[in-house]
C-alpha cells in the first residue's frame, strides 16, 4: 500500500505522481463520475494510524459506499455487504470473476468484503454497477 506519509495529503498531483499517468487517468475518471450530479458521492481522505496510510472514504450523505486505497500499479476498492445481499449481488450484471472472488471472501464480523484491484478503464463499468447497487440499499 502507498500513501504512507501522514504529512502528504493525497491531492490530484500526489495521486498522479504515485499511480502514474495511466492508472491515475482511470482513478480520475472514476472519481469524476461518482462525484458528478448523477451519483452525488463525496470522497473524504483521512490518514489512519492503525494501517499507517491514507484511505478515501466515499459516501452518499452519511452512508459509506466504498473505501479506496492506493497501491503500486493499481487502486483498491472495498465494498462491504451483509449476507442478505448475496442473492442480489449474484444477479448483478458484473464480471463472473468478481462474483467468484466475492463468494470466497471471509466475513469480517457480519460484513462480507468485496475487494477489487482496479488498473484498467474496462473495469469501471462493473465498479459503477456495484456503486449503484450499494447506493440503492437501505
């Protein structure tokens, strides 16, 4: 995981330098989309001492939709769902690989993580489908 200096806020410039132009363009496009009027999500960057790294918490009003972290060569997206959402997730029109990986995840308490490593713009459509699904949950 990157972004480990508490004194360096993950601004656009820092993210671009850290990720490189190609992956930063994927991240930038994703963030522009979800913070647009259509999605109306907000990102809050915070340095977490337990993991000694900056994480982006992406929310809709007060509800956490996903977490974002920056790694060497990709950015990682983490969603958390409960068991009652398993059937609906299986019916989403997303990559079967994502569904298979999700089924293998061990629960964290009552939550089941869905973790995706994003490095290509082709992954964004599945990501947005999951964002919309998460936003639709009560």
